[in-house]
């Protein structure tokens, strides 16, 4: 089964508030925005000189946390979480 079909099997209960926080002052100093490139779910999008977070898309993989060279992204596991039904 390919990745897109497996991702379609995940169940989500979306929290009312974001589990991802971005320090926008630090984010403005980053030119490359590697968080956008490494996130497999498209959670981060460029919005001017900062990023916009679509937390409801997050797969909780932590790739953006590792990729951010300035530590501008903080993360807590959402209360709803992801329920994987494959693998």
C-alpha cells in the first residue's frame, strides 16, 4: 500500500488550539525556512517573512523541530493525537 493510502487510514481528533507554537521573532531571522521543506504533511507554509502553521495537518513526526536551525518551533503532543491503523 502506498504512503497516501496509508495516511488516509489515520484517524484524527483535532484540538481546538494548536499544539505547535512558533516564536515569530526568531522565525523572521530565518531565510531558508527548512521546516517547510521537511514537513511531509505540509503543516508549514511561508507567509511573508514568517511561517503559517496548519496544525490540523500535523502527523506529529517532529521533522520541523529537528530542521529548525534556531529552535523557533515548540511542540507538545495534542490531546486528541493520531490513531494509526496501519503497520
